[in-house]
C-alpha cells in the first residue's frame, strides 16, 4: 500500500459504505472528524482527493476492512 496514493471520493465512499456526495459534502464543509484529504481547483475544474494512508488509518479506527 502506498500511503500517498490519491483516492477519489467515489472509491472512499465504497470503502466507507456511504455515498460519494456525502464524502464531498463533508470535505467541503470540513466536518469530517479526521483530516482525510484535500480539494484542488483549477480553470473551472475542481476535485477532491484523499490520501490512501489516511483513509486506511480511519478505516482501521472504525473497523471496516476493504473488500477482498
């Protein structure tokens, strides 16, 4: 596992058993209980990214393991 791999909200949502919109909204509002990722905006395009290592750390705290 590369802890610096960038994960999109869609993948994080699958692993957290929620929707990508929920992840994006929480990141926009800075209401996540952990520092998961960052927002990038450039030339009318924007994206959210989450570091794999931080996502894995959070998943281990809430005891959700990745599907195999």
